[in-house]
């Protein structure tokens, strides 16, 4: 059976830089856990007012297409994983297909939060393996700054951006997608998400908000049950799912050449790398400069690492992430065509 290879990546990072000093005008309350209160972000990028998530996604896709020399009409399928799509329904997939003039492509929307890009890699690799598609474009984005709660410290974690990847059948035996592992635990559904609520720091008085303070916000379950689960499971489960994926591929942690993980928060990223005993040349960090990019974290970090020539042919490259829901996913590739 043939294997799928990642033949190119692309990204769009907004020009507007928001430093930590910008937040000094707010009286921020604790997120309830040090993991998010001290996330390790120095600056983040913010989408411009006139742009929507599909605009960033299209720019990331065009970047990937230009770098690979692939024409949009070669694309058989577009998998879109938007953190916040342009409208409630439908999602952005068909809109991206139209904006790219990818006239021969089908387009699906996919949502599993921060694991979404990895799950799209798994799905795309399977469809290429069975001969259903030859060329698949995956794109993920986040516009999280638009629904951040600027009364609690977690807002300082969040940035905006988009990333894309193109998969085709590998030409060299042994290269491409090797396997994956994915776990879901719906008992943790309540721990994190997006919902209409009042800001955490709102105390019944007028603030910088106008009118009714209830709106769509990112949230953490601040009850003891929710916070305890995040603190307990956050540092360890990504390591566990990574080891399971490697084991399914007949590999060990020592076989990892490069590790690309969700840039969630400094304590979590450091815990995962320590749990896998990784050296500095085995990973790339975008958290400090771009913040937590949610759905777009994995593809943006991948694109940056590739641009820095940190990944070479035949490297064992592992993608791993946790995601709201509760989901965990890891995919293993032997790099190159």
C-alpha cells in the first residue's frame, strides 16, 4: 500500500505584533492555574480588523502551493480546520476552494480543536493510501484574539495565524506516513471550550465592554474538577499518545529525529519534551513569538522548522497534540518523498 508524504507547507502570520506591554492597561484575574497564567509568550500576532479566518487560510494555502509549484487545479481534496470560521454555518472549506479556484477539489470541514491538523493528516494519509486522492491540501487557522477574555491572564497566551500542508503519494519506499494514535475522553468535555458567558473579571460594573458583557469567549472550567484535570493530565497525556503512536510503527522514543507539538503553554511544552527526553535540536519553538495558535499551531510550527532546514529526508518526524473535547492525537512520518 502506498504512503502519503508531506510535500510542502505554508503559513500566514499577521503583521500586527502585540507585546506583553499591551496588556498592562487591563486588571487581569488569574486563569486558575499557573499553566496558563505564566504561559511563556513574549509577543503574539493579531489579525487585522478587515480580515476573516478564510482570508488567512487562503494566504497560507497559496504560500504552500507557490513553494511546491503545485497548481490549485491539481488538488483533489481540501480539509479545513478553522478554530473560528467566517460564519456559524457553513464552514470555510468550500469558500477556500472557491477563492483558490481549485475547480477539481472537494472540500470538507473538520473540527477537533488543537488536534485538528494532526487528525487531518491522518485522514488525508488514509485517503491517499487507498487511492481515493492524489493531492490533498490541509489548512488550519485561528482568530482566537477576537474571542479572548481580556479580564483574565489566559488572554496573554493567544495569537492569530494560519498554516497549510500538501500531501501526495511518496515516491521512495519507506518514506511518508507510518502510523498514528488517537484517544478521546468525553468525560473531560467540560474542561475547556468556547461559549457565551460573562468575562471572568466582570464584577457587575461597566468596564471597557459596551452593552451586555455576555459574548463568545474561550473558557476554562474553573471548578476544582476542571482545573485539577488540566493540571494532572495536561503534562503527561501527550507523551503517552506519542509513545503509543511510535509503538504502533515499531519505533521507540529514541528513534524520534524531530518532534512538532502543539505550542499550548510553556509548562506543557517543556513537560512533553522532558517526558520524551528530547534535545534542543529535536524541536522548534514558536510559542514565545506567536503565542498559542490553537488549530494553526502544528502547521505554523512545521512550516517554520522546515524553513529553518531543521528537518531532513528520512528523519522520523512526530506530530503530537492535545485538544478540547477531550482529544489527543499523534502521527508519525518518515520525512521526504
